[in-house]
C-alpha cells in the first residue's frame, strides 16, 4: 500500500493483485495504525468491498474499466459523498448524509476509484491545523507532537501512512499544499475553476456557487498520479452548462534540462526558517547538478507582502459568506473598532465586513497581478518557492486562531505568515504543485511549491515529476513501516 497509484494500477491490470485485496489492505492499515495519527473519520467497508468486487469481476470478463479502477480512495470530509457522512468537522453536521456526490467525487468514482474513507479536517476547513470538536486532533506521522497542517491535514496523513492510494482535498490559502509539505506527499492546486467546487461544505449546507480563490484537487504519492487524477477531475460543472475548452495544454517540457526555471527560495519581506531553506537550497543545487537551468535572481513583478495584503482582503470575503447572520451583523457593528486593529489580524477582520466597492477595487488589483505573472511566464516555465515558512510545527494550545504564533528562526510571528507563499498562486488563480525535496536536520519533511502559468497545470506536474526523478520523491514515515518508494523500479 505504500507504492504509488500508477504501480498499483499496473498490478491490477496484470491481475497481480485484486481491487478487493487493495481495499482490504487499506482497512487493515487504518485499523492497525490510525489510532496514533487519527486521520480517518469514517470508513465504508461494505460499500468499498462490494464496489471492488464488481471491478474485479468486470476485469475478469475483459470488460473496459475506468482509468482509476480499483484504486483505494480517501476524501476530505468537506466533500460530499453518497453513502458516507460529510460533516466538515462540525458537530451540527454530525448526522449529515448527502443525497449526491460532489462532482469531483463523482468523477473519481466514475473512473473506478473505490472510496474507502473520509479524512479529518478543522471545522469547515478553516484552519492551518487539523482538529475539531467531532473527531479531535490529527497528528503528523513524522512527529506525533506536531501538526499535519490544515485544512487537508487528514488527507495528507492518509497518503503518508498508506491508508489510501489517492486522495481528494481542497485548497484556499494552502490547505492542500501546506499539509503535503508537512507530511512529505504530493499535491496539486489546480488553476482556478478547472475542477468544480460544488459539494464542498465550508458552512451552511446547500451552497452551489463556485468559490472565489478556492479549488478542489488531487493528492498522491507521486507526480504521475497527480496527472492521472487531474485528467479525470478537470472539466466544467455540468449543472451550470458551462462551455469552453477544459483540455489542458501539454507540458511545456518533460526533461529537466528543457525547463526554464526560476527559484525564489527566500525573501526579506517574509523570511523562511533556516532549517527549511537549507533543504530547499540543497534541492536546487542537486537539480542544477542534474542539468537544470535555474535562475536564482529572476522575480515576477509581484511584491510578496503586497500580494499577501491583497489576499487578506479577498480570502475573508470568501469566508464571510458562511458566517451566521448574527455573527456578521455583530462584526458590521464593530467596524469602527476593526479599523483600529493593527497588522494582518486587523486587515483580515476588516476583510470580513468590507463593502462590495472595496472588494471590486481589490479584485482589480488582483487581476493586475495576474497580468504580471503572465508576463513573467513568457520567459520562464516554472518558479520554485517554499510551500510555507517552516516545516511542521508543534500543536498549538491557543484556541484563538488569529492570536497564534509560529517561530521562524527563533522569532515569534503571526501564524498567518504561513500562507504568504501559498497565496502567490491562490491570488493569481495559478496552478501549484508540491513535491517532496528532502528533510530537515530534525527529520521533518520539506516540500517545494512549483508555480506555473494559468492552465499550465501539466507543466508544473511534469516539472515535479522531473524533480522526483532526481531527489527520490515520497518516503514513508517510520510509523508507516518501510516499503519501496513510489518511484522505485518495479
């Protein structure tokens, strides 16, 4: 269960293993190992084994099966899945059983993936840590005293521990990318609007409108698995009758030597912790020795902190839609006080109750940033950046999210800083792939974020695959047991 999904498919197609055996292996690992990580919030043993048996029978009869047929799938518990609870970590949704799948879940099931489990998240996917009142706290398998990140924290742990072959997560401000980095797995934030977000619960039930900034996307143990999943997931939401070409262009390159690469590994405006930056720099050195052409000085005409400030107006606007009417009204009454709050926390709070005109002005600035990125990607194919400012940090004890701090080289700073680098891609609707590149001296995983041009998803994934070939890719945490790496020869 620790190889990548592509190798599992090869074994399924040659009948070396059956879909039912893979599903059974998933349940066995969950039962044996999840007591310490607590990544899984629900399983569907009967439904999964029935579906797996049907796939095995179809294969035995020589009938065509889907491109993901027989792969054990886990899904973040914010995404609706028929036959399983979908709670988004909220006590008030503890008994919620959706009547239909989210389109993204439906596409993976239609491709033959076998849903075995739902994975933990913070309530309504609203935190960089994974803990909620229904299911408690999820632990990082590399160090149980540390967070797996959030909000797709249970998703990343499920992959790292081999509880599933592929995972479906979601991302607004790094919610897939940060956990992938913290746990040493692969994840891809698609270009905005490439994959439908309907069926993703971040508050009251019934939302159907697409989410600004937010995306749903694939998580896996190799870059090639991300590419397979994205081919299934990409496309318009059929309920809206959307039109247009959702076919992604081929990657700009596949050989490491052919990519035009920029590396933006640190910034005085948002310093990266030395323990993590050292790993990123060593990774870039190794890529250059392998033949990559990397410009370490090139930068888009985008200021990191200005970009983050814009996000602190746009992200709260998304979140405010799901606030209860009473809470929103209270914040509106407090607007004069909110204007006095300093720093990022104040900007975030004001963003929750901004006027529509203010949002439109900010949106115009956002699109100006998109133009500057498009210009940059005329000269470069990808840019490598950090996925966060630190590796996985110890579990927080402070309940007030805006008051939390994180240590960066011994200096305590607001936890909001962790989303500064992820917001480069989020704000501009860009694709971003996280690829494992090594571990800190303390043994914590480090992932690099690879950004590319809008709709250049296959380019960032192809570059991640090239990095994987040089640096080795996924490695299982000791808690999961040692098995061959995902990209080891068969």
